[in-house]
């Protein structure tokens, strides 16, 4: 099979695609990664075919990241000011990838690629979609935390509240998809289902690339959903080793506490690392600060030898060697914590992060602290309490044992092979 794998987003959105592409290649297929050009240096060394997709992502544009992670307007900004203005360019790039030099057999599309379903409809290429968190299904029976309206989450068990939240979300976003409807008219296509909530899910196969520890099937999920499990990949162009200074630090003492903001929120860190360093000093604990490549994230506070600073480290190698992880609640970071069996203190930003945080709190493996409350003394108090309570570590290990029985990459690729057989036999 020649398979197009495409999405637009952060490394948290792209890494699961890389994991699947590598397995598809191992099985003898030809995966083609249609992604923003910024990812090309990370993809090509893996021996995968790459096709650039607009819009590109500027990893130094911290202002855009701050706007997209705004709790009230972040999702609207990301769609209406970043993705939708270049929808035609995305469509043209993906159409080119799917039809040249030869027509693709299948496509696997992420939910942020709003041009993807249009390309599939125009070309007739069978496609599957994938989501990374239960938040994407927006179930009335398992209602998510709405970042602009977090207080509604406290009432989500009231009769009818889930349906009311779903109606509210559709009403607030009712004008957002107009650029998609306009392009559909130009292409001679009918208006179709709501692109934000419905059309992004394939009628053939929807891969839920998360563990049942995070969420289970609901009555109002789209048909043909398979909960495959997490798909792990976090190497840097194939390199999965720790920085030398970090490796030496880990070997020199007790397991530390890690402070990280993933691959995107790290560009809008604010004083997270400053407050984190002060909390670690206040507690007298060993700590690791993963600060990214923005020099503004380096704490101004003089750091003792008990605190190690690094720009990046693969979580799959680091997290099994730490005591606790403080992070932003992104599903990729959350998954790696669960896999390593490590408790979490979560400071969510926006999008799916508040919902992921609540799920981890309910699971008993995490506590949640809001960004406005992220001060060194509060952080120190929370970490001290969590490290003293054995229940967090016990429940985190229980979750890790469940994940150890899952194989998201194999399940997803098996389903993809079956989809090809089904659609090929029909043709």
C-alpha cells in the first residue's frame, strides 16, 4: 500500500503518526508523511517519504503559541487565524501528495487537517481518521472539560448537562467552519456534516489512539471507532539517548522530580520554570527542568547542583527514572507518565489538557494546579504531599501494568490492513 499519513499540529500530534508509519514500513508498505515542512528534518532520517504541507509552523513564534493556548480564545485562534486562512493551500498540497506520482491507496488523517476529508471525497481514496484523546469525541455521556467554562465540569453529572454542554459548544462555534463550507461549494461538494465535530471522523475507521485507562466507548461516539491504545514515539530523528549531563545527573542520586511543558506549551512558559526551580529549592529535592530552546525559560534564580537543566530528553527513557512529573497535561506527556507508572502534578493550559488532567485526577494518579495558582510555595506543598502519599505511586503503577498489555501501534496497523482489504475487495 501507498499510504498518506497527515496532520497539522505539534509533536504531540505528529509522533503517533511516526510510530504508525515506521510499523507500516516494517510491514512492507510505503508510508508518505504529509506534514508541515518544519518536521522534515525529523522525518527524512527515518527513511520515510516526506511531502510538505501548508501551513508551516514557526517554532520560534511564541506569540502565536501564547494566543493558541489562551484558555478562552485559543481554539478559535488556532482554527480561524492559523488553519482556515490557508485551507486552499492545505488542500492543494494534500491533493498533490495523494495523487502524485501515483495515487495513494489509503489515507490516515488527523483531526486538525480539515482539508483531508475534502481530498478523500474528491479523489475517492479510502481514509481513516485518528484522535488522541477522549476530548475529541465530545460525548454527552462523558462530557469533557470546556476550557472557557471549567465550572461546568463540576455539574457534568447532572441529568442533561452533557447534552447542554454539547449544544453550547456547537452554538459557540457555529460560524467558524464557513471557510470550509465555502471551499466545498467551490469544489462542487454538498455542505456536509459539521467539520468541527462530525466530518473530521472517517465513516470507514476512526482510530482512538489512547488507552482505555484514559477513556472508553460512549453511545454517541461515531461508528467504526477502535480504541487502539497509545502509539509511542519520542526519538529525535531516531536518536533516543539522554543528553550526557542529564544521564550523569540521574546516575548520581535519588530519582528527581521532572518539570516539563511538552513540545508546544514550552513556547509559552511564562514563569513556570522560575517557580518550579524555587519549589525544588524550597523542598530540597533533586529536580530536572526541561526548558526547550527558548533562553527565556532558564530560571534567573541561582541553581544548586541538585537541579539539572536540559533542553530536551525523550520521555520514554527519562520518566522511568524519576519520582514524579510536573507537566501541562498534553496527551503525549500524560501517556508517557502512565507508561512509566509515575504520578503527575498537572498544570493544564487549554484544548484537551484540562480534560486530560481531570481524568488523571479521577484515576488517582495526579493532582491538578491551575496556571494562575502556580506559585512555588503551592507547588512545593503539592509535591511534598504527593511524594509522602503512597497511593499516587501505587495507582500509577497499576495504570502502567494495564498499558503494558496494550499495543497501540500494532492494533492501529492491523486495523489499517483490514481497511485496505475491505475497500480493495469492494473495488
